C-alpha cells in the first residue's frame, strides 16, 4: 500500500507539473521553414506575452498569432501572465534576456508597458503591441501598435446609439463590463463615457462580470428588479457577457423595449441581432489582429521599419447587414 | 415573555444565527435605502420575487458550498472548486455540442465531477498531501483541462438542444425556479447526511480531533475521500444546471468562484479548522452573500465601493461570531 501511495504521489506530482506548465508557464513551439512551408520568419524566435490565454477573445489572438507566426517559419515562445499585470513586465524581461528576435505583447498596463518597451529597445529587441497601445512615453520605443483603437471603437458605438436614440432623450443605460482592472475594458468604458458627456443620458455604474455570462445575467436581473421597465439601453463591452444580459431581458419579457448594443461579433450575438434581441454588435476579429501583428513584425525585420499604427477593420453589424454575417463570427 | 427571551437566546446559539439576524437587518436596510432613492411605489427589495430571484442566482454557488461544507468540517479545504466548475462547464458544453444527449450531458458531468473529487480525495486522504497545496495544484490541472477542452474559446450549446437538458436548468414550478429546487434538494440531502447519519457525525469527529477519531476506529481516510467525492459531484451538478440554464461556457467561466464559495461556507459558521458548522448554516451564508451582491447592484454602487463595504460587513459579521464563540458579550446589561 505504501509503495502504491508513493507511486501515486509521484504520478500526481508529475501531472501537476505538466498542468502548471501548460496553464501558467510557457509554451515554446518551433517549426522549421521546411516543415511549415513559410520563409518570412525562418530562423527567428518571436516572444509573445499575453495578459490571458484563457479569455475567449484574448486567447484567440494568442492562438492565431502562434499559428500564423509558425506558418511563417518562426519559433514562438508564449508566456501567459494569467491576468496578473505585474507579471507582464517580468515575462517580457525573460523574453528579452532569452534574446528573442521580436516581442509582441497582448494586454497589460500601458504605463508599465512603456518601461518594458524602453528595456526592449535598449536590448535591441523590437517590440509590438497587440490590441492595446502603450502609454505616450513608450511610443518612441515600440515599433508598431496593431488593432482597433479600443477607446475610439466604443466612442463610435456610443455615437451610433446617440444617432439612433437622440442625444437628449434621457435614456437610462446599464453597462455590463468584464474585468475592472484590465486596460482594454478601461479604455472601452472611457470611450463610451466620452461620448455620453455629449448627452443627457443617465448612465449607471458599470457592473463587472469578469468572464461569466451567468454573472452578467445576474447583474441584469438585479437591474430589472430595481429599475423595472425604466431601463432603455444596455451597453455590453463583450458579446459573451452581453448575451447573459440578453437572456435576462428575454426572460423578463422586455425584449424590444430594452435596446442592447455590444462588441466582439461572436456568432450567438450576431444571431441575436438577426432575431431582434440586440441592436448592434461590432465585429472585432482576433484573427485580423494576430495576422497584422505578424505582418508588422515581418515588415520590420526585413526592412527595418514599419508604420506605428496598423488599424484592423471593425464591422458594425445591425439589422441592415446582419444576414451577411450569420455564422461568420470567430466563435 | 421569558419563554420568548429563552427562545431568542436558544436561537442565537444556533449555527449561523447571528449571520441570519445580520442578513435580515441588511435586507431591511436595503429596502429603506431603495424606498428613499427610487421613484417606484411599493416594496422593491423585500418582495418575494426578488428574494426568490436572489436564491436562484445563488443556486450554483450554494450547491457547491453545501458539498464544501462537508470537506471543511473534516478540517480540510478544496481550493479547486472554481476551476473544477469551469472545467465541468466546458465538459458539459462539449458533450452537448457533440452528442446533444441531454442524459449524458447532465449525468455525465456529475459523474466526471465525482471523479475529479475522487482525485482530490485520494490525494488528501490516502497520499496524505496537504489539502491546501493539493487542491491548489489540481486547480491548475482543471484550468489547463478547461482550456484544452474549450480550445480557449466560447462554447455555445445550440438553443434547440435536448429538451430534457434544458428542462433541468430552466423549468419552473409556479414562481419556484428549478434552480431553487436543486438547491433545496442538495441542502436537504447533505443536511440530513451530516446531521442524521453516522457518517456525518464521524466527519465532525475527524475535524474536531483527527487523532482521537482514528483511535475510535473511524475510517478517516475513507470518510474524507467521500466528502471530496460529494463536493466534486456537487460541482458537476452545479456545472450541469448552469449549462442547462446559460447554454454557454468559456475557459474562464467560473474562475475565482472558489473564494466566493469558501466565503459563503465560512459565513455560515463552518470553522476553517474543522469540527464545526452545518449545511443549514451554509444556507444562511449563501443567502447573506447573495443579498449583499444583489443589493449593491440594485443600488447601483460602484464596484470599488462594493468591495469596501462587502469586506467591512464580512469582517464585522465574522468577528461577531468569533466573539460569541469566545463568550464575549457585545452588550452588557446595566
């Protein structure tokens, strides 16, 4: 029995180490140009540090980046900070110390990222930002920022809402957001808030459902209980969470009387637009950001320069064009 | 009058009684504040619909908290319940997306939950690893598995999936939602198991004095292991009903929920060192937490203010229980 216990303990220890490695640690995957057929990044090692690889959209940016860079012949090293902003700097330094040929960062704190950019620049490692810009002092050290302008995206969504409902209609707005300390959500909320200052809307404090659709639904149920049918608009900062609010509105029989606006462009949200349960979703394709980041890296490594802003397209999907996008979301 | 006093005193000695009183006070306070701030007429917070709604919202956490109560009474802990729930949600969604077999989706998830619990149980009881470290480790395994199963993306179960499966998470008996029925079933079964069976009493003995329990002939290893299996099965049930209700999962679906669940159990009067507590107390803990969360959202407080107030209330409530345990009288008679 004692022997069995020891063996079991050993097996479990190994299993845990493997799981920890796959979950929080790094993954390194290389492929030769011959294997992949690509040549643009042959022999190059690209570091990718992400704030999260488990959030659906953010995770997809990482998986797509890894896939595309590998196809181009690169060896890709990935480190996941697991939503710990401080770890981004630590992991980037590890990448710089390891001598990667280029470093891409997804998420984190723009100010802290500015410091990392400086360190990378001093070490001669070109740095690229995915989906999130670095703070102003760091821009001279970053080679490119790829993705939509998160703040502007939500400002534009707010403008769409204002156009549809009028600026002085006194709408009551519920906000369903994700993680309160992640900068992409902070910027999205800031963009929305900037546009709302031009209206007389009553915008309620944002609720943070993190990544839980169930929690988002709970928040919406509580608002419906407290505010009843006085709610006019729901602004969701992520389709998956917004769908929780849509379910609560549906169950309360308020579909149509509460207008729902969101972003990401996932399939069930697009379907909800088609079904009249949502007014708008904005498709922000993770794959586009990943591909454009790889392109920016290739361009920089081969020519020594690239444009700073590489904007990726955003598609506003509403009742007028929804039929063209049904089933065409990334997930 | 003296009978009433006696009854009140007796009530206060019950597990989670002070928490219950605090909860009632907070419900009344929320109602008063809402009456002052809202323009609507009539009750807002103290309506049966709202209170039932809170109970329904707390069903997932509650079901797991009841299972965890058993583990914590033995003096152990399970920090993997959040990531186990996430993984099981992904497993359930995957079952439903690939087979559309409601029976398999529902009961298969519960069975896999029990197996996950068995893994924790064997490691803690038979391999004798520290429960804190062990379940922290298995938590990483479950997170990694959730990521693998979902391929890092959102898993959406089709709206037209098995009616049996959807029934398990969306049906209602009049105003009573099926989630509340699940919550009550688990509470009653585990409550009776803990209070009316030899197994339940043995869990208390193991938690109070593990050495004495062993010398008394109690099969500690087996009982601890069973308590983990029950917790795992509860996670499976919570995942299955959550999926039946929400029809969507992702690899971060319930990350961080373990802290909420442990908090509910501790608020309900379960001692973190073991040997004390009850499922009935945990019900109060779960409701107390639900009332606070719902009240804050309905009052539209900012998240930061919510965290501060929530923390302060938790510390105050727990301090009251500790002081009561030490025999300190908060209000002395003149």
